[in-house]
């Protein structure tokens, strides 16, 4: 008899059950290797594995078991290694109940059984189940019985519902006589949910509050498993509670989300008491309390915003006062022909500008509106670059320990913002160790991890201190804006909120692990980036490139900044055409002397900077652009990163940074 190269060509390709058959070593089994199987067995297996209803085949004298994908969930914890086992070996606890029917089928007699009770352990505890199945002999072409095949499905829920309803109908009169009037009143008028269930969590009776609060009639719930209405994220805790009840323990204050008939989920705190074969449970609605807590938290945030607004106004007034005073003194001295002390005053004004910029960057980061220039980033290089900066900041009492994975993956991030986030975490860790300690910065790869949006590969940067630690209540609020445990005037409460906002913008998140007295670890989970390695990150302020007469088109609606930028760029060796809006810039772009580089503000009146670039690239597809911006980049809300051949410079910036950013972009486009 001819055989194809694949002995399992009669099985489907996209079937886990079929894959298990292929993986099993049949040469040692009672029915031998697959190329010796009878054609009738192969034909039946093909039918079974292509059928959506639960079916199985027991073949040969060894009663070797085959089953399809629909049958796999019925095996529960028996599934591992089930394919190829003898039916008696696999179903040891119920084989005695079904053995007679199996033997009848092997003797040539078909049989059908409806709602047959079987006690199975599928979820860690034994439970009563009911099944409807039919057994039929499997014959070869000579009429010899070579096995049996069976069709089955579980009828547990229908049987339970029928039994419970029967019991309710037959016992209703007795229960009315036994229950006192007081209990009837509590049962009937309570807004809390009352349930009488079996020990394994199936409803036997519910009070009228289920209809008023959740929309269900009693008949819709009787026989239903408790976990069927529980939110998927809470099912594990619900199963743990059922296990406790099976052991005879009382469950108190178990908060679960329960699905209403409308499909909405509502929080309830459950108290469950086992009593013989039943469990009495009461659920109190905690959704209202949670909503009120959210409203209170929102009110507190609004109050904090008010306090922060006053604080920011105070800080900016101080900063502006310092800048204005320095300019006024320098102007007076220049008028009188004096230059002594002017450098010190100008440096002080420059420092005030940097403090103001830092404050606005924190606010934009909190609102997740900072403009990110996403690129291929080596997190190890970022951490190593911060080493020299961190050591003097930490002081002599703190030990800095860097533990970096040598083969760390790349991540798609904003290098400057990532530096700021790690520095922020390090300073927070320092403040948590006033008596000294160890600060550890660790990098590592986290393959196939789920941080709330499905499994993916991440690069993790963890900052760990040996300081005071946080309580669970503090951890829950740590990323809230304006929340701080520092004294008044020592913190805005935006640091961790900024870090979390930055991480989420890149597609990751920040995670806190801490306990009082045991230190704190804050981890940045950043998505892995697979692609070509970009040039290494460097601070633009450290680069120096003179211009060579290249033509720049500068578009900036702020007159003072436009004039200053034009003057600086021309002094650096460039030819500059300056425009105050996009429409004027389009005239230059279409002129006889097209620019080599476009430098444009994003937030222009009318046509914004991105729209200007799109129009320019209709005729100049390779035109490089340097975007300058001081706030959210709504123009790029639909894009996770800048266009090709584009860089970003955040206001306020030094004039040297502008010159070097232009030179860097021009150099990159020449390569």
C-alpha cells in the first residue's frame, strides 16, 4: 500500500490536537507507527480532527486515545501528555463509570447516554458534572472492530439549572413556612445582593436586588457559575475564594467587578459563609464609594493645581525679575561705558532662562505634551554618560553602582528626555537616603513581557535605592501629578508624573516596587527597537560646525527670535531668508534660489510647520528640516516620530545649539 512522505497528511495543519499526534512517538505505542495504521482508522481520525464538535477515538486493544481540538478543554489538567494514552489510564477517576459502555462498543454495540453524572477534578477540586455522549464501534474494511469513536458534550449547566429550579419549585412552600417574616423583609428590600449557591459557586437562589441593581431575573441566574459574571481580570481571585469555601473557610471583603445585564461592570465587596452543601453570600455595592473617592481625588488635584499655579506664578516672577534686573543693570553700565561685572550679570540671566525652561518642560511632561524626537537609542550609553554628572550630585555618603547588560537591546526613545528621566529618578533616590546608602542603576532585556498592553520585548532601566521606601498607599499615588512627600517648597510633585508620562509616550510605562524600610525601585520599561543603528546620541551644544554659504529658510512668527536667529546664523556663515509665516515661506521655496535647509517653528499662524514641510516636499522631497518648538506638537499627534531628514530643537535654546543643530542636520544629509 502506497504512503505519502507525510504519514499524517490526513490531519489538519492548524490544529493543536493534530500537532500533539504528530509529536508523539507512536513506534512504542500499542498501535504501532502511523504507516501501519488501518485505512479505516486514518479515515475516522481525519473526520474527527476536522469536526468542530467534541469527539474522540480509542483505537486498538490498548484503547489508545485520540481527540480533536473541541475535546481538549474537557481534559483540564489531564491535557499534558494525554495524546496516545490508554483511555483507562487517562480517565482513572471516571473510567469505572464508563468502562461498561466502552466495552459494549468494542463488542459491536452502539449506545447513547444523556446527562450521565461524572465526578471530575478539572480546576484543582472535584466537582459534579453531567455529560451526553454516544459510543460507536469502529470497523475496518473487513468488518473487524479496530476501536471505538465517540461524540460528547457537557450538559452540566443545563442539568444544574433544571435541578435547582426543581428544588426551588418543590421547596418553595417549605421555605416560606420556615423563614421568618424578618428574614423575608431583609431578603426582599435589601439593596445588597444576596446569593444562595452551591459550594463550588453555582447560584441556587438570589434576592430581588439582583433585578433592581443588576437587571437580572432569578431564572436567568439560577444554575449560573459565580465566576461567569466576574470581570476577567478578577476571575483568579474569585476562584481562590471558591477554593477557600470548599475548604470550609469564610471569605470576607472580597472586592470583585460583577457584570450587570447591560454589560457594565460594577464593584461589589462580598462576604461568603459556607454552611453544609451551600454558601450564603452578600455583596455590597462599592462602586458608589469608589466614584466618590475619584471625585474627591479630582477635587484634590484641582486644589493642587490652584496651589501650583500660584507657585509657578511666584517662581516666574522671581525669574523674570532676575532677568529684567540683570538687563537693566547691563544697559545702564553700557550707557556709562562700563563693562565690569556684565559677564556675571549676563550669566545670571542665562541661568534664570534655563530654570524657567526646566519648569515649563516639567509641566509639558506632566501633561504628556512634550515633543519627543524618537530615535534609535542605546540606554547603556545614556546611563554611562550620566555617570560623571551623578557622582558629584550624590555626594560622598552615597555609593553609585552601575549594572548594565552588555548585549542590551536598542530602544526607540528620545535620548534627551530619557537622560532627564533617569536623572530625575536618581535625584529622588538620593533624597530618599538622607543618611547615605547605595544607588543602583541597572539595565536589562525583558523578552515577551506583559505590562498591560500585551506581550512584547522591552528594555528596562531600573533605579534602586536603599532608603526609606514607600507604603502601598504612597505607591498608588506616586505617579499622580502634584503628589509629593517632600516638605513645602522642596518639590512640585511633577517629577515621577513626568517620568511616567514620558515612558507612556514612547509606548512603555514606569513601575514602582517598594516597601517601608526596604528601599524603592522605579523601573522604566521602554519598547525594544529593531532596525538600523542610528548615530550615537550626543549633546548638540558640544558640536561646532561653521557654515559654508548654504541657503537657509527661517520661518518664525516671533519677531525678536526671528531677528536674533537670522543674525546668529548669518554670522555662522549661512545665507538666511527669514519669513514670519508659511505663506511668505512658500514664495521663497518656489523662487529661483531654493533653500538647502528649512528651519521652521511648528506653531505658526494659519499653516503650521508640518503643513509647510509637506507642501515644500511636493517639489523638494529631500529637503531637510529643523523644527523649533516650545510646546505640544499637535501637528504630529498622528505620528509617533518625526519625518525623515528632520530634527527637533526645543525652545528656549542657546544660539550655539541652534547653529550646531543646523550644521549637524546639513552634515547628515550630505552623507
